[in-house]
């Protein structure tokens, strides 16, 4: 029985691997910094203590979890032109990967519903999204995602791996694991089919219906400025949803017949590295409230630093008795 797997990663020249290592290291640092900045701003700025920004901070937490689960080991593989991972570590990585992906599907659905209520039923928004309700929604998303993916991972861990242990990928994903399984994969294929409805298809349907009503409501607004102002409140979320679901569907829904392993790795990088990188950029560049919060923190930090420098200089003058 197989007790460890060997991840091939990117089988390229040493110079290109060094370049990719430096590139992904910088990208990983930017992802952590950008998402931590979003979390800090939402936690400290009173203007951002609303359900919408609370959901954005949860998206940042999810992105940090996803990239931390994938990227550090990918950097190790790039340095060593491949690397081994134990069976337990592989299943653990697979579990946290699936949990973060499923949570993001649920979270984007909740955020689309939040925008639907804010635009289509603004008078009832404070009641529906009252203090505590949005926390319950997020807790339900986390619990639901963790529970479903736990069942999923346990079933995958019970598969027999008795042959080759080489995974032509940079992390433990489902498709490469199933290709190495010696036992029948009918049960897990059935689980994939049934779990795709609550995790992918139902959330996608809710998002499409919500934005259909949002667009119809916006079109009924008489003034152009009013339509633009209303649409700007959900344009960032719509952009994130489009990027996320495009990458997910391109990897797991579109038929992969004839797709090379290199193309599969590139597409996987889009939702494991690219999406967590652009999410904070989209919400920071296209959001006036976050820009204002960043300016306030920058102004506070500059004033605090100036005061400390003045106090330090005053102490030095008094201690050395400068004229």
C-alpha cells in the first residue's frame, strides 16, 4: 500500500523553476498582505462595520487559508524539482483545499443575496441582515462546508493506492488522486455528482437569480447617475464571482479530454493563486469606503510616527543637553 506520494510539480529547467519560485513567493506575500489589510480595515474602521464588509473579510480569511494550504508546499516542490508528501498530509491538504473552495461558493452566494436585499428590498435590509444574522449565515457556511468536505475526504482516504505514487500536479487534487486509485471509484464519483448540487449548482442558480432581479431593479431607475451608483455597489462582487466561477468551471465542469497536464496545472493556479491575489485588489481599488479607511490608517500612522520622533528627539536633546 502507498504511504506517500511524489508530487512532480513543474518539470521545467532549473532557471525557469528559480524564476517561478521567486514569482510565487512574491505573489504569496502580496496575497497575505492584501487580505490581512482587508481584515484589519474591516475590524478597526467603524465605517466598515456592515454585513457587506464582514462578508468581504471572511472572503479574505478564506483566501489566506487556501493559499497557505497550497503555495508553501508548491514553493518547496519548485526548489527541489518535486517532493514527497505523506498520505495523511495529502489528505489533510485535500480537505482544507476542498473546504475553502466550498466555503467560497457558499460565501459568494450569501454576498449575492446580501446585494439583492440591499438593492431590491432596501427598506427591509436592516431587518433581514440585522446584527447577528450575517454572523449566523457565515457560521452556517463554514460548518456546512467543513461537514460536507469531511465526508468527501474520508471516502477518498478509504480508496486503495497500491500502484504508482507519482502525482503529476503541484498539490493533492481529486482528479490526480483518482487516477492512481486501485480500488473502484464509483462511490466517490457518486458523491461528486450529488455534492455538486449543494456546492456548485444551487449556489450558481441563486447567484444568477439574484443578479437577474438586481439588473431588472437597476433598469427601472429613471436616472443614469442613479443606475450607475446602484450598480457600483455590486460591481466588485460580480467581478469576483465571474472570475471565480470561470476558473472553477474551466477545471472541473468543462470536459478535460485532450487537456495536457501542463494546461491543467495552469488552470488550477488560476483559482489557487490568481483569484486570492485579485480579490483584495478588486475590493480596494473599486471601493471608496476601503480607500477612505486606508487613508485614515495611513494618516493615523503618520501622525503617530511624527509624535514618536518628536518625543525621541526631545529626550535626546534633554539628555545630551544640546543647545
